């Protein structure tokens, strides 16, 4: 039987390395692991006789773990009208007879359902998302180190502002990725499970003497430790939603930081800017009809996936409340939660996609056109020193409003004549004694700075490398 490994979301965006966790016919694998952990713990404390629990062999467990969701749904529709009883029906056809009566003992549906969902997210993060995040951050570090001092015009409101460097711009993106990656890691450690029964109060475990058999650790903790989880502090029939919601929020925020990269890069790829370029393969088409084009399809894809992710997180928020100990309203909604990690993985896969010839990842092959950076910088080099000029005049004791003078008098003249502001100021000072006096009091090194706008980059290289070094330390 071929498995249906379709995951939530559009079929085009289905990272194969997540199918083990979120593929449709694999959805009951972790559920089975929770049920096995419960059986084995019942064996540990002497509820299930040793000879019986010994029948739960690895071969039996693997057969049960292989029960596809498709079969569970078929039994649910035709016989049980209940998904968990359908899985139990199928599992009992595989379990040796002495173990059948113990399956799902002490559990309510959402003990294994909620706990297995946490395991799916945790394992997908640990084995797929986090390693890819680290690869992308490492590439960012190398790009920042390469371009730490590469001149670029800084922009605010889409307008030329003051100089920065390409490495500094990249560091602003990396720091967001880094911050959110650390939050994902933090919240992954706070994901918890539950084995607390029908309303979360451990009624059967206490009332039937199970808890009394467990010694130092509770039955719930014993089961969950087998699965690598800690128990929730308290739960109802369902896990309280905050731990998973915070984890998925951190994933959404990480997606947003890559969305910012996509937004920045596709804007910087505009024909009239052309500071950034996407890799373009030999057989690639840029347009269905305009053969001269090279569209920023990968960066558009990275940004667009975040829009979908952001809207998916709204579904997480919609499930933060339920009726009493539990209702089923949130169940179909929660089945879509994996889309958040799926989209994030698609973003990472786009940035890590290797060139078939060189093996180099897409992000590493992103090009920076230093000539275009210089050309764009030169467009405004004569006026971008307005900030240091007006501050220097003010500090030198200019009696008027230095900002107004630069804004309304000097910039229009410098723009008209395409001359540096400092040269325009020196010319105007011949007929303005107060301005001339202020200029005399401006230190020589500041006058020299005003004549060389390419040096007015502040701490841009140092801050870029500071972020790169912090991430290198994190990555080890």
C-alpha cells in the first residue's frame, strides 16, 4: 500500500523531510509511541504481568506504528464513529491477545493526541528546522564578513538617507533571525505533554491505586520521560495552549524575519537599483514573454510564505479558548498548525537550495553589485551629509536655525549645482558673516569628513561584525 504523505497546505510546498512528522498517513505514529510508553510504564509498576508486557516486542510496535491514517479513518467511518477507538480497533488486531485489554487504559483521547502533537512539532524542529536555521545563519555570517565595509546608501521611506554598508544591512536581518531562532529554541524546551485523564485531574490514576504504585515519580511523569517530555503543571482534558502557541509564535516571527529579507532583496533587485541579484541558472526563464527579465522569484517566494504563515498563526489564536475542560471546535483547526513549520521550512529550503553544478546554496550565491551600490550612492553623495553639516554648524555656535538653513537653502542649491553641501556652504559663507564664523570653529577633521561622505558610516562595519561574531559563538 502506498502511503498518502500529503501535509497541510498547498501541494507544491511539501518539504519531504517533514513528511515523517506531518505526512497524513504518518499522523498516528507518535500517537502509538504514547500508547506504548503507557503500556511499558504499567509493566514497570507491576500492573501488567511481566510475561504479558514482554509480548510488546519491537516488531509488534513497528507494525502498530505503521497503521496509516487512511485505515484509521476508514474504520472510524464504517464502524466506530470515533477516531481513537478506530485506532485501538486496528492496533488490537496486531497486539498479542493478553495485551489488548490494557491498551489505552487510564488515558483519555487527548492524552495521546495532544502529547503526540507536541512530539511531532518538537521532533520536526529538532531534526529539520533547527539544523536548517543554523545553516542559513552560518551563510549570513560569511556574507556579513565579506561585505562588512562595502558601501551602500541607507534608505528610509524609500529615500536615500545616510551611508551604511551592505554587511550592516545584512546584520539587521540576521539579528532578527538570530533573536527569533533563540526564542524557538527556548520555547521548544517548554513544550510539555499530559497523561492526566478525562478532565485532567488524574481521577483513575488516584482512585484505582495506580499513583500509589509509582513511588518517587508520578505515573504521568514516568510515561512522559520515556518520550523525552516533562508533564504540564496542570491540564484539563487538553493541554493548556500556551506552550505550543508561544513556540509557533516564535516560528512565525522567524518566518517574518525571512520575509523581511525577501522584501529587502526584491526591492534592491529593481532595475533602477540593481544592488542585489538572484542566482540565475542556464536554462531558467525570467518571464513567459519578456525574455530580458530576471524576476526575483525566490525572494518573492520567501516573503509570500510569511504572509501565509502569519494568517495561519491566527488559527492558533482562535484555539486559545475552549468550553469547560474541552470541546471539539478547535480540533479541525489545530490540524492545520503544521503549516507554520512547513512554510518556515520552505523558506529555509529556498535559501539553502543547492546549485546542481557547484553545490553552493542559493543564499551564498546571492550577488552584491558593488558598482551599482557605488552608483546609487553617488546619486545623492552631494546632499547626504546634511545631518552632520547641520549638527556641526549648531555645535560651532551658528546663531540661526542650522537645520532650516541646510534644509531650505543649502540643499536646493547643492542639488541644482550638483555640488557637495560643504562646498555650497563655503560659497554661501562669503556673504554670511555668521555662517563664516561658525565654519571657522568647525574642526578640520569634521570639514574633511563633510568632503568625504563615503567615510560617514559610523559603526556600521563594527556592528555588522558584532552581530556576526555573536551568531558564530551561538553556532559553536
